[in-house]
């Protein structure tokens, strides 16, 4: 699921001598300048072996990369390019390529075969989309590189379907150098925003949209989607832009979950002050940033682990983040430095995104004005020689046989079928990790707080209670969970633990309307969730609305539940629980449970709970020894 | 105000040349800098220039090259400089107001000055041999204005495909320069690119990207650069006060092609204002002007030269009626062209 941990099947060629592309350039230059006017062959001197070897390597890298290139054909709606990023057929492309295509499309690979593909996920704001090719489980694919290591001058190449030339499915390759990094290209008559993108002088033409920009070793550093054309017609002028692979990676989980994903807003705008500082120029009082302490005129120093020195830098960072992520923000006020964790809100209302996706008020309608000075998306118009007929009525054609059962329409989702696939995958991982005898009865968790005072938690099917030095609290575990955010000051810890137990024992289906949200960077030991420079590890997120509360479960790849955020009301501050596991198993290892957990609510740490012992009782016929309402069995209050 | 050697210490140039020759003869003796390192070094001397413009078809930005640590910036002579306030933004985001030192209208180059010390210059080495066709080069420019603040200008790579005299007269954007240029095989000449640095793979400045030129017949845009020796001559002339003509001042001249009046190229001090052509569908065509007409008056004011035509038109306000008096086959003909468009208005 994650590129970082994915199969190393391609190691052989990744490690293949990666030298020589820059070296080739250097040698060629030396040759050209040293012996003018004519060098090489005419003078009877063969090129050095190192040059020939470098050339062979480059040809091999391009051949491999071409295998992962996808030519997307959407019939009358045009087409574009894509790139396979996993052997089971997931391919990244542009939103503006698949939007006119609908749910099903045909994709050609360089093996000469045409595959059926189904739409999986959409990111209309970031101009990304995920499709899945079917028919093989061993598709050639390319890994996503860490695009933050890309530098100006690096060799790169695009492999795609410019002008829809690839009627034999052989991609066109165009080579160039990285012309600029961390470019910001704002919305231009469309909502498509290219933040933190990579600028290249490799030829990017209409039809290249959605295809990969590869580095010299054939790893994906970006998704080509846009170019500056200006007054020279819609052909390459040596200025193309690619969505960075790191941005794509941020959204990949949510896209795999079949969602229509949204981008993030801080709830605040920034501007450059007269002295060059980047300061908050406006802020919503309802925003999380405001609640965490950010105010008008504060200087923004860093966001999500990246320095902010210009307004563009701020937009660059924000534009690559999905809504719902929690990121560190550093600001300065009166010489004092503050660091806060801010939960990012969605830019659009769900209905707005739906309208854009369905093409009502979307990019195709809000076409840029003629003479727009902004770069334009190369693939968002079919090439002139393949102009489409007027769009047909939106009655979806029946899916081809190969795609039967791979699509389910649901509001808010591009393809809900894949949400169920991801939800069930996470459920299987959770179940595999927790070998608890089922049906299970009461869980008793005893341990100590930071100050060594004891705590005791009992989680029974119908009742949950906690003994703390400050007192005892209990809730009805089978009823509404929002009534009593106990214990006081936690924001709903008992409710979170009740749902935690239910998730582990009975899976996500027991938690009412449960959806797969996507991924977040795995929490670090400090509890922060920074977007660092190295490729981070990602955890999955499940969202459940049950018993009057909303809970988000963060689940590691091994099925360990690493965190819960629980809201007892939509605008309430959540109760944030983060679990820590011992590297060698630890206390609850027999049943896969954690060693400790921390609880935060609003701006305050509620407590750190170190677990001494977990007792999982089997369910008894008659009663749960601690609960008055002795309801045996599992899944109390479960909904379907 | 400055002497000519300020930016070009002869010793430095000689040493550089010697080093270049050594490298060329001996071949690579040590690890060559990667293109990325070369670009990073040279780009520090490339500045983003902001001035007048921003209306359709005319950018308010271009590129400049810091050629001395004291703050001399070589750029192209264009409407961007028709402004009381010209700003240069360095690679590190520092912003300086710039003063126009002077211009060389023949080569369409200008020199700006910013107040600074120890600035990261990209020296102008006039006696660097011209590069040969086939030489790989890098272009650094403020294309499309995509880089702002401390963002680095864009880098592109290409090859010098020909070293030829510039022929950009009939049916083209007018370019007074008739000297040698490097034709490049890469799309270097985009909006904002003029004034950009053409460097070789050792990071040496070998040329300056020229203004945008397009053949109206074929629609082809030319990608080219002025060789560094021509740039150095212009620089020397400008800082020595030898540049031949005053700079076009803030909006006092008006381009007659905006009325569809295409005059012969301005080659002489007083080029007679013969009509080369009229643009189809333009006011000039509608008024019956023809090729080879000689303009003698604009709204009754005599115009002995091409420049006088531009100044006379520039003296009118937007919307004023334009009446041209021409000599055609020995006869005087009056032609009314209707209201004068705004200076920046696309034809």
C-alpha cells in the first residue's frame, strides 16, 4: 500500500548504474568545445566507453519507465496520459484527463495491449485522479520518488501520450532538465491549483497531461499537468509544470479510498508585511488555528515542517496538504516563538466539489479567458484534430464486463466500491493483529499515570468506567455516546475507548456508517505529525459516525490502532488519544494492545496512561461482573 | 558615472580565458560541476526586472544580469523600462530600485544601476571566444514571471544551432540589430525571458537572450541570444556615454504599427518614414494607405523621420483623431485613421 514499504521487485534496475546522465552532458560539452568545429565520428574517434555506457543506461531507464506509462483514451472526450504506481494496476493521472471520461476508460500500455480501467478517486483541486487498470496483478509500475530532493538542473524526462499520438500505445519520451522547483501556479479561471510544483523544459504538450515526469533513474518525481503557453498556441514552449510526487503521495490513500478529496485551508490568509515578514492578514475565529492561538498580524515562520519566507511558500505548503490533516505551525509574536498543531479544514463544501466533478460549474465551464496570462492545462482540451462532439447526456453507459462490480456510485465518492475495499483491508489488518477470543467480555486495563497514581479502566459491552485519582466516571456503552464526554476534561475518553474496543473486537462494520478516509503521516513519538523531508510512513484513517459521536481511528499497516480523535459535537474540540506500542510486544502483546496512551483535549494534555496489565475476560453467559446491565455478547449497539 | 573597466578587470578576464583554454586543451581534469551546481552559481547573478507594462501583450517584467559587484545590470531596452520606477529582485529576494544608466538602441540593450556592494555578479568577459554551433548551453531567465521573491529564475537547456546575422526585417517584429546572434534549439525566448543569461556548462556568460521576435508570415518565434562581445560593446558604450540615442522616454513615442502602419526599419539617424506595408483589417488599411507611401505629416505636423512619426503620434492623446499626410506618386494624399488607440493596446 505504501510506496516506501512496497515490494522491492524493481531493485535490480533502481540500483543499476545510475551515473551518467549528467556525466554524459559534461563529456559532450567538453568534446564540443574542445575540438570544434566537428567532433567525434568525422575525425575518426569513437565516443568514449563511458559515454556509450551512459547512453545505454539512459535508454534502459527510459524503456523501463515507458512500461509504466499509460495512454488513456476516453473516446470522444479526448484522453491523456497516466502512470502505473503499483503492480495491481493503480495509475495516477490528472483530474482534467479523466473528468470528461466518466467511470470507465481504455488504457494502452507499451506491451501493445489495451486494458479496461475504472475511475477510483478524484482530487479536483490538485488536478489528480487515480484509476485502476484490470486484467493483471503484475503490471509494470514505477515508484514515487521523494520530490523534495529534486534540484534545478537535474535531468528528467516525460513519457506520455502527447497529441494522443500513442495509437500503438508506445509512449513518447521527451527529455529535459528541471527548470524550477517549489513553483506556485494559482487557479486561473479553474479551481486547479498547482502548488509546490516542478517546472521542466522537457516538452509537455496537450495529451501529456497525467503522465509521469521521471528522474534519471526512472522514478516518478511528478505528474505533468500544465504548461505556460501564452501567445504561442497550445504547444510546448519549454515551460511545463508537474504536480510533485510528494503531493501525490499525500493524497494517494484518500484517492485509493474512492473519495473525492479536498484540499486544506488554515482558515487564515497571509500577506507580506512591509518589512518582508509573512504575517496573518485575516483569520476565522472558527478555525482551529485561531483556537490554538494564532492571531491577526502574527508572523508565520513554518508550516508542516517547512520554512515560510514568502506568501508563495505558504501557499506551496498548504496546497499540497489534504483537508483533515493536523500539521505543526510555527509563528512568532513579539519576539516569542510558538509552535502549535493545527487541524486543517476543507476548502470546499462537499456540494461544491460534487458540482465540479459532475462538470457543472467545473473547469470545463469556467474556461480561462482568452489571453489569460496563467499557464493552462495541456490536456484539458482535446487536440484540435480530435475535437469531440457535443457532450452527450450524462446517462452513464453500462460498464464493460471486465469492470463489473468495480463501481458503486455514492455522493461524496468517485467510486464507493473502493472505499469498501480499503475499509475491509484495514479491518482485516486489525483483526489479524488482535487475536482476542470472541465473543469477549469485559476489558480491564490497570496502570499508572505520569505521577505514579493508579488508574483503572473497565470496558464492558454495556458500560464503561474509569477510576482516576480525581474520581470515577462511567457511561452507558450501548447507548448514545455524546451525552456525557467523560471523564470531565477529556473530551470523551471513555466514548473513544468504548469504540476502540468495539473496533478491535467487531471491526469497522460494527461502528455504524464507517468510511475509509485515507492516510496521515504516522505519528512520531512526540505526538506531532510533521511532513518531514524523507518519505514518511503513513497510517490509515477510518471515520465512524456512531452513537451521536464522530470518531477517526488511525491504524498502522500492521493493524495496530495508533490513535483516536473523537468529537462529541461537530464544532467541539476533539478528544485525542494516541497509543504507543512496545517494540518487542509489551504488556498487551498477547492481544495486540498498546503499552501506553496519551490523551489531549483542546490545548491541554489530559494525561499519559502507562498500562501495567490488560485482562480480557471471555464473555460469560449471565453477566458482566461490573456492569449492571449485563448484556453479553458482541457488538452492542452495532449498526449496519 | 562609472568607468568602463569597473566590471571587467582585464586580469580576471585573461585568467578566465587561460583557464578555459587549459580545460579545453587538456580535457576534463577534475570532476566537472553538475548542471545543477553551474545553474545555482550563475543564477545568483540573474535578476528579475519589474517596470512598466501589464497591459495586454506587454509584460511588466523581464530579466537582467548583474555584471558588476557594484550593481550594474545589463538588460534589454524595452517598454518595461519606460517607467519612473524600475525594480530589480535578486536571487535571494532582495529588492532594489534601479536607475536607468543608458541604452544602446542599436543592440536594444540597456544598463541599469542598483545601489549595492559585493553583489553576486556574472562577469562580462568580452574576449571570451564565441561559442560554436553544437555547444550545449543553459538559459536562465524570468520567463512568464513564474519566479517571485527569493524564487530562482527558470533554467532551460539547449544547443547553439547556428551563429548567424539577425535578419528580422520584412514582415517581422522590427529589430534594429543587424549583427551576429546565436540561434538556439530550445524555446528560450518567452515573455519575460529577454535579458536572460545564456551560459555554458562551466557557468560562463556567453550571451544575453534577446527580445521576442516573431515572423508574422510564418508565426515562428525566434529563439536567439546576443553574443557576449556585442553585449560588452553595448555596455562599454553605455557606461562611457557613447550610446547613440536617448532612451525612449515615458510614453512619448507611439508605435505606428498599432494603427496598422508598418514603416521601414529605423536604420538611420533620420530614416525617411516610408510605409512598408499595412496590416490587413487595420485602420491604416481602411484609410487606403499603401506600401511605398511616404509620410510627411501627422495631424499637420511635419515628420521628417520615422522617429518623428512616433513622437508626433505619441504627442496625441488616446482617442484623438489621427490624420496622416502622405506622398504617393508625386501627389499629396490625406488619410484619416480614426481615433488613436492606447499605447499598450494590441492591434
